[in-house]
C-alpha cells in the first residue's frame, strides 16, 4: 500500500518545469504542466537513462535532453516511433500542496 508524502507547495515547481525528489532507489521527477497538472515519473529516460527532469516540458510530454525522446507525462511511455517506459507515480495536489504516493 502506498504512503502519501508531502512534497511542498505547487508554486515550488515552475510551470513547464520540474523538481527532483531524491530517493535511494532512484530519483523521481515531478513535472508541472501549463494547466497546473502535476505528473511524477522516474527521473530516467527509458532509452539511455538521461535525466528527464532536465528535459523540455511541452503540453503533457517531456523531451529527454540526451536524444530528444518524447515521454508522455501521464503514462511514462515513449511516444512513437520510440518504445519504452519510465516508471510513473501517483501524485495529487490538495489545497496547493503536492503529495506523492510512494
């Protein structure tokens, strides 16, 4: 069963930007879309392991900074023609505070 962890205020994540949560099992990247939707993915591209948190967010996807793979923020899936998946995490925003399920 997952435990909800308070990450911080929504405003701490820039629009069309990211914030990294350091974890022993691998970092987690939280992304904020233009409409304030927040997504959480493993901070590792399924292609060559690039840090997705350093990519460019556009719409509901992020482009890996290493080889331009586009990753869907909602599913973690690479967009065609590429294939692969970065792990995703449940996230919620309540009263302007971001929570992550671990």
